[in-house]
C-alpha cells in the first residue's frame, strides 16, 4: 500500500480493487498482479515533476460513479489536486 500511495499514485485504484480479492485469489487475480508488476518495472524511472511557471493555482479534478463496479456493487469516487502542474493530493475510495 505504501508504494502505491507514496511512489506511484496511478496504482491507487488497481491496488484497491486487487485487495478486495486477496482472500481468495484465482488465476485471473495472479495474471493481473503480474501485469501490474510489469507496469511498475517499465515505469520505475518515471516520477512526479513540478513546473516553476510562477502561477501556483490549485487545480482539482473529481470523478465519481454510481455502483459502477459490477464485482462489488459499490460507487467509487476519485480526486486529484495539482499545484505547479504536479499532484499534491489524490484519493480513490468506495
């Protein structure tokens, strides 16, 4: 969990979904885990950058759905806030 929160914010959603199936993993679960690990390996040299434009406006994006996950029948809300064109806060929750 720490990796997806502190290092790779783009993994928050997939780690959240995968954790729901950790109690009874099947073959599709392990295939997805291998895919995520391959993604991490390819993206290891990428990072968050901040642009010094002199304009420090706060920009926020919010997205939600109503019972959009067919597996667990829950709604999901996601948000991200940017300053200097870099993320300072993000969240994904049911």
